[in-house]
């Protein structure tokens, strides 16, 4: 029986992984050769990654046709001003995040994350700038990672300098909310899930132990700005690089698109590997529309 349950779990995990990958055309020989040539030509590549590389690990993105979060539900991402202003919004957010955290934090890197790590190890990649808050690049072993939109693994107070590791906060939340059910259907890109109003209303949201201020994950919510020092660090890394390689991002958000604009202004070559169109398709040097994991691993073996 235990073997059967194990197989069922593995089967469920595989189905969940690929349920969030949109339809795509498998890479052909031309795609492979073009990407290989691009990576062979450049020695200091800045890699920019988006939610499209984490779909293969079982985390849905927001915008993919038919399988993205916007296509599946009427859910809209948390807005920064609403989170700051309304205690009931924070309560709803933290209740969902609390239930979703065990699964979100247990998700593992996929072939794309490991391929990026391998390219960094051999000196091909100068830095990784990721829009994702899932820390999968860190789990894969990448070193020079800039989390453009922050991370869900750190929580900070909005009123003072207090911060806490998300795993430690989970212990505190469990102590304050022992009755919360840990069942849910679909995780979201920022790690929360859908709950009933009754479940949310009963939840005791976290507050700062130092000043009683509201706690917020160290994530750049919609409507908020990327910290200036992080923007400057990214600008510096772009200037140091000799090419930009975008993986799994539609570049819809300006904080990522401006990286492309800077690279164009500085005369750098840009390649994009993404299922579906991106905001920069008309200005990049190479665009390949296929699943990252289907091509990048093979390209890495031949570099």
C-alpha cells in the first residue's frame, strides 16, 4: 500500500508540474543551433528569469494563456496600498499565505534552474536577475542572484527594522492559529491559496513583536516600487555584462522591461526564450518560443 501511495504522489506531482506549462512548440534544430551560437559568442551573460521557468516546478504564472492564474481564476494580485492601509486585507493575505507556505516552500528547482547554475559555475553567466520570489535559483545552487521583486522567505515590519525568517514566522502563526485547516487546491505565484471567508475571519495575522506594527513579506507587491539600491545594482550588472538572456518572462512589468531598454541603449545582444509573445519581441536579437527545460539543458551540455 505504501508503494502505491508513493507512486500516486509522484504521479500527482508530475501532473501538477505540467498542468501550469502552456501549450508550446517543441524546439527544432534551428532553435537549438541559434541559442547555442548566442551563448558561445558571449562570456558575461546576464540572465533575467520570470515565472515561466517555475511553471515546470509546479508554480503557475499569472499571464499564460489558459493555464496562468488570470486564466484560471478571477484572482487579482495583492495591491501594496491596500495591504498597507487595511487590516482585513493583511488578515486575508496572511491566512492564505500561512496555509500555502508548507507546499510553496517545499517546491524544488527544475532542469532550467540547474542549467542556469551550471552555466554560472563555468563562468558563462555573470549574474542572475529574477522576478520570482520562490528562491528556486538559490535552492539550485546559483550564487550571484538578484531578487528583483524580493522574496517570500523573509518578512519585515512596515514600521521598524524588525525582520524574521519566514519558516520561523510559520511556527508562530501555527501557535496562534492551531485550528486552521491545511487543505487547499491551487498555490499562487506568490505562495498564497484560496480560503473561505470563515477561515479568513478566524485567522490571527502576525504583528511585529517590537512595535506592534504590521508585518509584510519582503516582496514588491503590485503598485509598489523596486528599492532604488536594487535598481542601481541591476543597472550595474547590466552594464558589466556583454549580453542579456531572458527566460520565462513576458517582460510585461516595467521593472524587467527597462533592463531590456538599458541593454539596447548600451548595444548589447539580447536573446529571449519564452513560450508565447513578450513585450520586447520586436527589439531583441533572438526569440525562441518553446519550453525552457526542453532546450537549455541540451545546449548546456554542448557549451
